[in-house]
């Protein structure tokens, strides 16, 4: 997967529907697509909480754990799929 192209394509999207189309193009596998979509939503929610001033150390740690967990699950799934 070309992460740079994915991010460039996402930046061009004007709404969530367009973003979902981009994800469909970049992630053929439904499980991988859902993992990455959920991660994107987590990132968006994090941005929103920062804008609203709801930041706390616990939230930040949970956020980082979500990212690490998603990337780990994605890697494990990709390895299993290849075998």
C-alpha cells in the first residue's frame, strides 16, 4: 500500500462518502479497510476533542493505545493473509 498516495487522495475528499470510496480503492480486503477506517475515525475524534479542550493524559494514552492496537492487528492480519 502506498501510504502517501492514500493520504493525498484523502486530502482531496470533500465528504465522508468520497473518503469511503478512496478506502475501497486502497484496501481491497474488507477487514483491513475496516481497521484503517476505524483508525481514521479515532484520529478525527482525537482532533475534535483537542479543539473542544477535552484533552487529558488518560485520553492521550487511550488514543495512542488505539493506534498501536490497530497497527498491530493490521500487521498480524496481513501476515496471516499472506500465508
